């Protein structure tokens, strides 16, 4: 985990709180943000996911060639959780 989240608390080292990090970084609008900020936020997000603090469950997947079907399923609310298109 990078130290950026700890540094944001005025230099004091704090225990990492995944929920606070998500609220602080990932729920803010991204329009008008600098690329470096977006890259730092993405790195923090992947650090949280890779640490196991957040689990991403993939409930259904579709081959890329079936993207239209996947989209129809999403629109008609036939899906629950994450849907992934596979190559």
C-alpha cells in the first residue's frame, strides 16, 4: 500500500481505512482532475483490491462478441453484481 493515504493526514501515519479511502478518493467527480491525480487514485484503488480489503465478485461474464446480449441483460436488470466482457 502506498503511503499517499497516510501522508494526506498532515504527515501523521494512520491506520488504513478502506471505506474512508473509497469515500475520499473514488466517490469524488473526476472531471477536471489532473492525470496524475487520476493515476494516483487508480493506484490506491488497485492497492485496496489487491490487499483483499475489497473483494470484487464477478457474477456473470460474456464473450466480447456477445456484448450486445450483455448490454440487453444489464438494461433489463437480469444481472446482479459485476458483469465482465471477456476477450
